[in-house]
């Protein structure tokens, strides 16, 4: 019997495995860990949530750690299942048009946040689509054409303004004009508008005007009409520039998220994130960490505090998800902060890792258990300062793995079992010609919904049995 300090000990056993889902197959089965305790939680502040139509109707609450690209492909389908999602995103991206904004105006990178906000924005009316198209627009790669197009947008006579009513137009344009004024005041050299994101410019203008990243997100969320229960949370709430560092196993230090994941020549050409688009790293990644904006080695490591709103959400959601994407530059930057590992390990909820379908520069040669080890090391801060390290086992952080069918990442069942992870679900996939194997969005969300329903039903049955 597993003991718990949070009240009476409850234990339930999952139905015999394998279980057949409409769109997924469970491939890891019967084990001593196929049951786990469901303690009552003193931290829960919202009503219980269920996806079963025969149970009380309330959407389940999720928290998703992800970056701004890979998980975007399933956001639309996730909204059809639940809109009660806290999207936690890093603010350390230093590539593309984000890099130019940070170079001239400083501050955190907002590209990933802008990207997720756009995916969550309303599309139900013609005006909503017009606003989305405007904020999602990228300028020409040609610098002169981009600058000309930008001035047309700022002056309000670009075709993108068609369909945007006067109140929206005046609000959005005011912050674009403010952004323009800021770059004129602060730039010692010419600002490069090539491939610039209008949404990023709007975001930067709002952040500087309010001197608050949270206020800028709030404004963007209202302008793009994001459901109020859908939260887009920077993992660090700051107005300062953040730089991501990386330590390799051979001792090499790499400075900058872009240099770690997909180094470029410094041009504004759109980044290609396929594994074959960048040379292999000289050694495997040991850990990622934050460093001062001008730092170059481990002596310049800094320890920013996590966003308090992220910690609050972690205490209260029904399911924690580590989304697919760049493992070390999209997921781990949100996990290495003080307090994140402590809260996740204390929760008795679903903790789901969505495994990548293909390798990239950061994870070449990785198996599924390597992904689990990397996440565990990040949350335990295994290679950080000794006074801040944790000793939790992998199953304290992950209890379920979702795997895209035909994934090129090997699923090493025995190693996963040794890590205490026995619940692995295969989900239908599709072949994307640009990035390889990815999840079929509808199948992925259906599998996640089935998993949460199964968990919730078991919890309800356990509570009934104790009465």
C-alpha cells in the first residue's frame, strides 16, 4: 500500500491492458505501477473536471509546457476538447525578427508567445479573421520592400486593414506607431524590417508602453479575442533580456537559443528546424541554463524566478503536459527554474510526455528514455548548483508517454520500465514533408481526452468507494 500525507490512502487499478482507443494503441502494459494513489488535494481551487458525458460537465484543466512551433499544430483541435489550458512558453528565443527587436529595444523575446496567441485567437467572424491576418502577417524578405510595406501598415492604408473596424484599427495602430517611435529613438543603426512579424511589433510596442510583459499579453489576448480561460504564460515574467546557455558533455558552452538549436548565418531568412538543416553538435547536451545578456561562460549563469502564475496553475490543473518540440530549447528552459520541479513532483495528477516523431539537432541518437532522462535532469536541476538539486525519480515527473506511430525515435520499453514509466500510448501520425513524422492532431487530442476521462472516472470511483 502506498502511503500519502494528504489524507486517507486511495488506490485504484487501471483496467487490464492493453486498452484499445479509437485512435491509439497502448503498448506498455501490466506492471507493478499500473495503479497509483489518488489523494485529495488541498490546493485545488476549481471544480472537478470530466470529459465523460455521463459525469458532471466541466472542462478539464491542463498546463502545457511547449515552444512556439511544434505544439501550435494541435492547438485548434485542443480547443475543441478544452479551452482551460495554461500555455507556458519560454522567452529566450533569439532568432528571426525577434532577434532584431531584442537587439534594438532589449527585453524578453515574445515570438513564441505571439505565435501561440494567434493560434488561440478567434476566427468566428470576418473581423476576427482580419485582425488575425494582420497580426499574423510577415513582411517581405527584401529589406527595402519590407520597410515600404511596414510604413504602409503604420500609416493605415495597407490592404491588411480592410475588415478591421475603427476601434480595433485605432487600438492596434496606436501600438504599432509607438513601436515605430521607439525604434527611431533607440536605434543607433537602421532597424531591419526584413521578414518582420507585425504581431511581434505590436507586442513589443505594448510591452514597452506598459512596461509589463503581462499587460502586453493581456492586451494582445483581448484584441485577438482569446477565450478568457485560455492562458498564455511566459515562464518568466520580465522586462529584461534573457539569454539561454547550453553546456555540452564535453564542456563546450554555447550561448543563445538559436545557436543551440538551429544556428544561422545571422540573416533574417526564415529558420529551418529540420535535423538535416544544421551541423551536428560536437557533443550531446548536458543541460541548459540562463546567463547574463553579455555572458559567455558558466561564471555568468543567472537564476531568474519563475512566473508566479505558472506556479499557481501547476498546483491546480488536472493534467501536466510536456509538449513535443525542441527538447532542450523549448521545453527544458521552463523546467530548470526553482520551484517547478518541486510542485510537479508533489502532484498526483496525470503527467504526460508527448514524444517527438523525428530527431533534431538537439536529440540526435536519443531514445524515448533519453527524453525522459533529460526532462528529469532539468526538473531535478541535476547539473546545477548543488544546493538547488532534487533527487526525484523520473516517474515523479512523467507517468504517461504518447508516441506518434512510425516515430523515428526508438521506444526502449525496458529502459522506460526501469524509470518507472509503464503507460505508453501509440497515436496515429502523418508525414509532414518538411519535418517528418508528426502527430495527427485530431488523433492526439482524442487520445489525450480518453486518457483524462479514464483517469477521472477512476478517481470518482475511488471517492465513491470510500464513502
